[in-house]
């Protein structure tokens, strides 16, 4: 029903400021009756880091920062939902306006700065849905004014350990000054060591997977350092990638000058190339989640062929609505039928070398 209504609602929503329209959407989804996630074709099932996902398509962090609409998104058919980014203390983020639609580019620029209600408010909502079906990951970050940002991640792990299907350690947002410095080798090694120790101590019997979300703006040396450190620390997976500070050729030239992270269709090539680079380094030893520019079944398939076992999307929903999810799943099934494959695992990484053979960076 929501999918069929979106073409009618989109002009109304897009008449509002982008951030106001987004919050209206979240509020509306939060009011929907809770419903059980639909049954997916078994061929779409994916097992990653010990978790069983009914399909590989998740809603990315940033859509539901404060855990208000996760069950609505799972009810629409997403294979998993990631909430946040959540910081230990509430944070108002950067001044508005801080979210911009670039409709001719099918893109979005944001400079939110980890605005969220803080871990106490978010954990109350998570506890209220603790026994409902579906995987909910928690994307954790550090407060802007934290004296020890690594400790903020440890605090988040400890606080949410009993509530998370998995954790995402977000050190790649471009909107918190200095945050991406945590991607440097020594800082990252210390961060992962402390985060994993906190996770194992807080939930020793069934520790939730910990994924690391990286930037698409890394060079080859940075990629080497991150993948080597992640492998050494035995992180459970990598999410590739966050938004970009770069500005490829954009039609919305005035809006392109806004500071912040760019997401949507223009990010697809860059983020997929980085995904393939990571896959070439880690192979099947570490699962990857592909994010950035997914807006149809073809781009979803390309992410998997570049190395992703799971995928996430967000920005394309601004322009296409929830019907996009159905079309992606149908498209993936059509590929499996055409190639007479029984699971999506056969697609993972099979074209990574084609991406990495091109000049770097894209």
C-alpha cells in the first residue's frame, strides 16, 4: 500500500525542506501498525557473520537515526535495518540547513554531524521491540566534543551489547571534524582492539558481529592499512562505503557547492570501485556490505559482483520510494533464474577484477 501511494506523496514531500520531509516520513512510518516481515524466496537468503538474512537488501544508517521506524522498514521487506548513527550523549549536530536534494543527479548532500537523541533514548526503543523478528544493527559514533573518541565507541558497545543484531563502527562520516583520522593505522588498531574486547566482555556467549564502515575517499595505501588492520583484529566485516567529499560532474551545480557528504547515484562508480579493491584484498575471508548509489536491480547486482554479500541503500528511496526494494529483489531473482543459480553467493566478487583493472581512482 505504501509503495503504491508514494508516487502521489512524493510531490508533497518534496515541496518541504528536505530534512522536514524526512522527519515527516519517519513519523508516519512510526505510526504504522507493526506487521511481520513478508516471506522472501529462499534463494535470496544470505548468511553473513553467523546471521541469517532473509534477503540481502538493508536500509542504511542515517535513515532512522533514533530507532523510530525500524520495524516499519522490516515490515516493508528489507532484509535488515541499521539505525543510527548513535552517540553516547544526545547531540544536535550541525546548523540547518544541512540536507539537500539534488534531483537532476538523483543525489543527496548532508552535513548532519551525528545529530541524534543519544544512546539512552535509543536503547529504550530497542528494548521495546526486543522480541520482534528481524535483524537491527546499531551504527555507533563518537560525540563531537569527546576527549577520548575511542572510549565513546567502547561505551556504545557496552550499552547496546544485549540489543544489537550487529554493530557498525562508523569512523568515516565526513561531517565530524577529525573523525576520519581514526582510519589511520595506529588509531584504527587501538580502536578495534578496544571495541572487540568490550564486545566480548559484554556478551561473551553470543557476541554480535562488529562491522567497520569506511570512506570511499581512501587511496591505495589507506586501503591496504585498513584491510590489514581489520584482518589482524579479526573484525567481522566491512561496510563499503560512506558518503564522499568529492564532487563528480553534477548537474545541480549550485547545490554541488554545499559542504557535506554526497550520496546517491553519483557515488555508485567510486564506492563500487573501492568495494572491489577491498574484495581483492580480503577475498572470502571477510564479508563485505556494499553501499553507495544503489538505485535499481542492475546496480545491486553490480555491488554483489564487485564483492558484496549484503547491500544497503537509502538515498534512492528519496526519489523512488519503497517500490525500489521490490524491484531489486525481483531483479536478483531473475538473474538467478537466468543463470540457473540456487543462491546469491555465486555472484559475490565474480567481477571484482574488472573493476580493479581500471585506472585508480575513478
